[in-house]
């Protein structure tokens, strides 16, 4: 769903860029006042996992693939504001390091996936969580919110394409909605499975009412999590489905794919998730993925470390 340069006109790029800056500024302010310092490593882990998971495209039929977006998953673990920061860090690294998403369209991508999908999805999660209690409610809320979040982000992208007059709303809306409602099933399943796994191992991270551990640190959890995430980037990402994702498929079907700018406005050292000059495509992708995983972990960790208030170490996690 990463919009490339060329799909949006100047007014749409400017408007979504302003919205993205405003939303990210608000999220950073909330993180500065509410994030417990003991959860700082979790922000790095969440960013690394989302980045690696977004490389793992799965087939959804009709020659189309999808991948986890991850906004709701990050929000369930960290709260919506921290999740916005995590998702923004991932999208910024993808844009400048891998040419995944356009530089001029970065504001739109952040607005759609880091703000609309993440915050909107988390709002739905909170409502759904009240409807069913216990582990069953956690699974239902996570899955349903994950499904809704991807659809919401796709509809944001649809509106931007229509506002840019790239393609008419009446044509692009059914195409984007239909394919992303299908892709969202994968988002729902992966989100629910990860949340259940975390609930079994560390219930205090996801379950309301679980016994608090005010002095608990997450070094061991983060260490193993980073190792698993690096394993996904190194060993799995080179062999994932190579079919186009939902937006790419819709663009090709409706004929506006030719509007994409072929050469990135800013040179990306690992464009298309490939290590330049390496003969083996498998190893080129694996190495690029591993580097990206480390970069987003460090970026999110450093941001959280700088922002988190020193006096809030035992505070409740944001948004809960």
C-alpha cells in the first residue's frame, strides 16, 4: 500500500504531509509524557518486527499479494501514540533506505498507515474489547481491529488517488476496497496469532487487569524477539510471494501504474530491498532485510529513549 511518487498531485501530497506532521508531533508529545522507560526496548522490537513482517508478502489470489501492516499490533502492545511513532519510523526507513514508497508521498503513507490505520484501528480495538471479555475478547478485538485498520488505510489511499484525479472515485473505490478486504484477513489472522502468543508468555503486555510488574524489564523478551525478527528477515523474506500488492495490482488493472516516477527522487542505497552488486538475489534480499531490521530497531529505540520521561518508569502503558 506504499504510494509511489507520481500517483498524487501537489495539493494532495502537501495536505497529507501536513496532516502526517501534525499527527506525528502529537504522538511524540504523548510519548514524551506517558511512555514508561521500561517499555523503551519494546518500541525498538515492535518497529523491527513490523519492518520484517512487511517484507513477508503472502498470496491472496488473483495474482495479488498482501503483507502485515502492523499498526494495530503495535498499538495493542504500546498504546496508539507510541505505535504512531513506531509505524512512522518504519515508513521513513522504507522510503529513504529502500525506495519503498515515494519521498513526496511519504506524508500520505504515514497518514494512511501510521495514523488512520493505527489510531482508527486501535479505537475499534478498544470498543470491541469491551464487548467480549477474557482471552476470547482479546483475540476477537485484535483480529477485527486489524482487519478494519488495513481497510481504513486503503480507503485513505483511495481518497487521495481520487482527489489527485489520478483515477475516479467510482472506479478505484470498489477495486481498492475489494482487494484490501481480502488482504485484511491476513492482517487479522497474523495480529491475533501474535497477540495470543504474547498473552500466553507475558499477559501484562496485552491483557487489561493482568497483575502489573512495576519493576519488570524486558531485556530478555526483546533479545529473543530481535533474534526471531532477524531470522525472518534473513531466512524467510527472500522466498516470499513476488506478486504485486493490492495497490500495485489495482494500478496495473486500472492503468494508472504508468504515472509512477520510475527513478526515485532521492537515491536509496538498498533500493528494492537488494544489496547492490551481490550476485545472489536471495542473499541480497536477506542482507538488505537484516540491515533494515537493525536500522528501524535502533531508530525507534533511540527515539523512545530520548523521549521517555525518566520519572514515569512505573506508569501504566499509554492508551490503556
